[in-house]
């Protein structure tokens, strides 16, 4: 099942939310961007996930709504 993924990213020196290959924001802080992404994920229909970009440019899953993808289907 498809899952809506909201990525909190540092894009061109500003915190933004990347969703469906578009950027939304900017937000004053990473915390503000995370809060907005969580709100959007909660309002979406179906499964959604918020992922946050760390300082090492790696993404970590922060929140999953709907059916959790872990453990993956066997």
C-alpha cells in the first residue's frame, strides 16, 4: 500500500517540508518544520510517514501513521 512521506529537509539553508517532489515552507526552525509535517501527516488519509534529515544528510523515520511498515511483509 502506498504511503505519503513527508521529508523535513534543510534546503538552500532553510528548513522545509518536501512532499511529492515539492518544497513547502520555509520554517524558522527544524522543530517548526517537524510540527507542520506531523500535522500534515495526521490530516492525510491513509498511511503516512514523517522523516527528518539529520546533520549527516541521512534520514531517520520519526513518525508513522496508519499501518506500520515494520516488520516488512515476509
